[in-house]
């Protein structure tokens, strides 16, 4: 069943941290206006020294061939389901058409650095009309961190809304306390009883509320019952602190609230009983110990407004693994291959494992990885073996340093013997000695090396391949869970 993508969070909201990285022109209107949360406005009598003031991004009239563009870094990386290009109030100065592209990169590159990124089309070229919201459906399942809006040939766009589901990089959320409801990490307010005055997606924005409009507010309830909102957490986790912020709600804050949770079975269980609230105040409450949950329901009594909801805690092991798996499944093919090459240096192996996505569990990834490794030819296996540094070499880092920590800590005599035996091994077989060294001492490695020096080349390659499979299993765990 298809969903209305406009009900999903706006990943390009400036309140979420989205920002303009670059643009080629903004003579009449700043590109930053594209990311404003409020609807565009029109002031008929307002002019600037450059011309009519417009609440949007507007470029000068183009007198040479070409197009205009703007690049936006999303406030949260995620899978884009749709884009709204709004030309509100642009009636005689809107572009003829537009198209939107996306890419995923780490860090905070400049517009110039993004020129070489792997840009992917998000939807199709869209003819534009004036004073109209244009909805562009997107079916690209890849995680996106930046979008590029191109307009042809020139003109003005009031707002750019990029709707989607946040997908965090697991390395940003593993092994640390975090707000499990936060939109920037992947939490989503998926449903609510009512949002007559303001939207549910305001509840888990990272910014402090700025007014009563910058929160979630329901209409006045005239019958029995209460209002509620449901948050799908980043992933399964345990909540320690609940922060309920009623700032700016002075005459319309709820009288009380409670929290329920469930872990995917839709059976709601109490996390915190009925608790009183004060107007215009940021409250913090300690939660009793509970089992990990995936969803939380905020119940407010009977109605009113809440500015922000923060659910501070930590991911469970199962939740952390699910974050890693979702991240792997939403990388582009080339990005997934790059990450998998850190697990195994065979390009054929990385390409095949990446192509087998999506995976539903770590076990499924491991089974596919093992089957693909078993089917590789000797050239692909040697490529993987040669990607490893010499055992006992102290001049490497990353996972290799952890795996070989014990082997690299041997005394001087053992290290000298290991160096000499490594050279003998390489002269005999033409590649480095490979062993899954996790937990092995330098003496253990040296003993195994001496024993394997007596193998013929075919037997030794088969033995090294078994050791590579052990390393693959260990590194997949490190890639997909803390």
C-alpha cells in the first residue's frame, strides 16, 4: 500500500539542521528561504534595492544558456519518498521545469567537493507552474544526505520540502546515551489522535521550541477520553529519562501525561503512570526499569499542547544491530561495496554481497557472505589475502590493529622470529601469511606459521581461505553492530 509522502518528516527543515551548502545565484531571493518551516508569505508593497521582495529563492533573468542550482545538506540523512517544489506567489517569474538529485557523503563537504559525488535522480524532470505545490514521488531506496535542486532556465521557488524516513549512520548512535525519539537519529512520530493547531512532527525536532506554533497542539476536547501521539523509536532500546517540554503552552498545557511502550507486538505496557505537568516548563522524569521497546505512546490528559518530547536512553543489542542493517541496506551499491571492502578485500566478494541486499538479519548477511566467499576463484581470494598487512606489523590501525593486538605485543625475540618467518612464508607462497589473529599471542601465531610453512601451495591457499572466512564473520559483526 502506497503512503502519502507528505505525511512523513521534512528532512530539509532548517529546524532539523538542514542548510544550504551552495548555489550559483540568489540575486533576488536567498536560497536559505527554501528551508523555512513556515509557509511562504507575500507582501505586495515590499521592495528591496534589487527588486520585489519574495519569500523564496529567486535567481536573476538568464541571458545565456544554462540552468540554476542549489545544494542542500539535509538535517538528517535518510530515504527520500517525495519532494515538494512550491512556487507559491511566483506567478510571472517561476522556472519552466526542475529536477532533483541526491547523494550520500560523510562529513560536511563544500559545493565544490560535492561536484564529484555520486548524484542519483530523485524522481523525474517536472514541468512547473506558478503559485503551485508540485509533488514529486521518489522510489530511490538509497540513503541520501544532500539534495541538489536544478531549475531551468531561471526563476523563483518558494519552498523545498524533502519528505522521507531518517536513517542514521550507526556509528553516530552506537554505544552511547541518546534521545531515542529524536528525528535526527531516526525516530518518527508516526501517528496521533489530533493535530488541529500544530503538527506532530514538531515533537521530536532537535531545536528548542520558539513559540506555541512550534510544537504539537490538539483542539479542545469536549467529550470523554484523551489525546495521544505514538513515536517509533530510532530502534529497540531502554528509556531512562523522559523529557516533556511544555514551553510556550501557558494556558493550554495538558494537566498530566503518561507513557506506554511496546516492542513490536502492539501490546501496550505502562512505562510511566499518570504524572502531573506544569505550563511553560521543561520537565524531566526518571522511568522505572523496563524491557526494551520500539514504540512509545505519549498520552496527554485530557488535551492541549506539548512542545518537545525527549526519550533519553540507549539502544539494546538487538536495536543496535537493526540500525546497522538498515544502514547497510540503504547505501548505494558503490557505497556498500566500499564499506564491505573493509570486511574482505576481494572486490568480487564485496560487489556480490552488496548486490544481494536487502538483508533481513545479520545471520542472512553472514550466510550470503560465506556462500559468496566459497564460490570465488583463486585470483579473487588472493586479492582478499593481499589486502591484509603482514601479521605482527605494528604500523597499521583500524580493525587490524585490534585483531592483531596480542600478536603485536610479543617480546623482542619472538617478534624478530616472526618477522623472519613472515619473509620465509612470503618467499615460498607469494603472499602474506593470513590467520584470524583475534586473541592469539605472538607465540601462537609463530607456531602456526611454522606449521603451515610445510604445506604445498594449494593446501596453504585453502587454509588461508578458511582463516579469511573467520575474519569475515568477525568483521561483519563489527560492521553491523557495536
